[in-house]
C-alpha cells in the first residue's frame, strides 16, 4: 500500500516529489477531479494545474476521468495507469459519486495491490475511516447519510487544512461522533501511508488525536 495524503493547499512539494518517485513514469497518471465545483473550476483548468504541479517533477502524461468516464470503467481499465491522483473539493460529493460509479471498490483493490494513490484534501479524507471531519468545512449538498470511507489509514479519520486553533473542535468531533483516532494534516505537510506505518512528509506538524494530542 502506497498512499499519499495531502492537507490541501499548494504547499505539498515534498509529498508531491515522493509520490512521483513512486510512479512508473512510462505509464500515464490517472487524475480524478470530481470533488471540485466544475462551474467555478472547470475540469480543463484542473488538469492544466496538475500538469503544472507535477510536470516539473517528471510527470508528462495525465489522463483525466470525470463523472461520465468513471461510470463506464471497470477494474481492468485502471490497470494501465502508474497511479491515481484524487483531487480536492466537496468530500460528500466525492464519496457519493465514487460509491455510485463503483470506483470506491476499485480504489480499495488498487491500494491493496500497491498502486500509488494520492489524495489531496477531500481526496485524502475519503481514504480514511469516515468523512465525518469534512463537515467542519464542507456542506453535505448531496444528502448522503453513509459517511463510511475507504478505511485505509490504520483506522484513522483525517482532518485536512489543519491549524492548531482547531484542536478543541477536533476533540469535540471525537466526542460528539464517537471518533477514535484522527490525523490532522496542515497545508504544508502530508503523510505517506503503508501497511506498516504512517510517515510525515514536509515541514508542517502533523498531529494525531487518540484522543490525546501527539505530534507525529
């Protein structure tokens, strides 16, 4: 398992580098941008941004699949890619559509096969146990009631865009929603997750609440 969880924002250079180093650059990278509000940020602009971000690190070919693409894809269609990049946006929309399209199950299989998967903000949250922490910043505009996510981060929930001013909010979420473990990731850091460990990448302080507060 090779998971790369970014806290969001544009300060994840070290995590981006580690992600690219894990890729077979002879194959294209798959980009899933469906969490974003495409009216405000058209997908055509999103892929340009991703190429500008990862291109200098060596990524030359990116294939983008939006909603209409994912609906028709099977596991076999994903096998052509070196890795998967799941972008940020509304976490509820992302989770709902991944489950509806069958992509949710495929991502779980890919992760267990060792395919590198990068999640930025909402993309990171769906890799965790639930998406409940996303309600701090996102609106449930799609009306889902099942918040269970991929649960690939050693039983943790993930809190993105973290600042230490949110410590009490995190503790309250844990109490109110019965959450056992949260990893809080700031915008200037990320985590690399394997079957054995969770490694902090970048200069920012990643904090684990379990339920006490501990800097990883």
